[in-house]
């Protein structure tokens, strides 16, 4: 089973840069997209319904051209869910889940706090509300793959400029402690790992690798590989990630697609 996660920073923009042509070659079973920045009625071109895929969108209803998530699936899901029960989060189009038997694949877009204190507080609020949901999923007996842009790095190996970003959203100690406190591995810096927790598929496959999934559009960040690893596939321990890859080129967005092959 191959799953791809990708923050498109505008699905129409990514399409114009060849994303769907590239996707045809990937033979992915499920593709999770974040930040579609479109309403579904704007995506009438057949390219937004890739051949052989069932396509599901959850748009933002707060304002057009904002946020939004999607799932493309070769197999028709038994059920698709688009709300977690907290209206401010749901209305921004930040969650969609496809269910196949006991497997759930989620496309998730955790808020960014980089635009200012108000959005940072919204991010902290979202984290607090997501925590019991994730805990419940972990204990549910279902297999979960939580794909998406989490807007948080885990540790020094996940960001080029570790020291200078300690006070910036996405690298704040409280954010990292929240994410690392859910993941049962030794790669969360100073945060103790839980005895039972989620798995970071990238660290399962590449324990010590330094690779990034996002680069600022400012300066020559991408050319100089001054990046952050903020796009993940977080899984229940029942799933075995075998290989993974980050496709930094060709460039479809300020993020790179992240693919994982599961046993």
C-alpha cells in the first residue's frame, strides 16, 4: 500500500506545475492533499478527478480560497468523514478521513501560527482539542494513518536553523512537546516518549536522516536547502512503514510530496 501526503499550497497552482502528471507515475493507493485553496465547484476540470481515483474534498466554508483538504483513493472507501466536532476547525476545512474496513486514512491540516498571536492561540487551541481525539483513535483498535501538514518540527534533525527558530511558530518548545509526547520513539529531543504511542513513519524508515518537506519562499531557502520537516504520516503501531521518500524536485509547491510504502 502506497500513501502520499502533499500540501499543495493551492491545488490549481500545483496542477499548473505538473503535479497531476507526476502523480500518474506514482501508483499511489491513497493521496492526501492539504491546502487546496479552492471550492469544489471550482475544480470542474477532469484533472482534479484523476483517472482511476475516487475523489473527496472538504473545503473551507469560512472564506473561499482558504485551507481545504482532499483525498484521492483508488479503492472506494466504506465511509468518508469530514468533521471532528469543533466548528472553528471543521469550517476551515482541515480534516477528511476515508475508512476502509478497519483502516482509516486521514488528511489533516494543523493550523499555522506564523501570521500572529491570534492564529498561534488558535493553533494551541486546536492542539488541545485534537489530543483526546488522537488518544481515542490510538486506543480504538483501528489502523490509522494521519497524513498531513502538522506545521511543527520534531527535533534538531528536522529543521536547518534550529537555534534561531526556537521562538518561532512551528518550532516552539510547547508545540514540539505536544507532538513528540504522542510518538513512541527516541527522536523527540528532550520530550520523553510514551511507552505506547504513535509512529513517525519517516523515523521508522530513516532514523537519522536529515531531510525537509517545506522551504520558505523567501530568499534562496530551497536552493540552499534551508528547510523544515513538517509534513508527516503518523501511524498506529499496527502498521509497518517499509520505505519512504520526499520528492523535493520537481517543485509543485513550497512543500514536497511525502510518500510511504506500507507492508
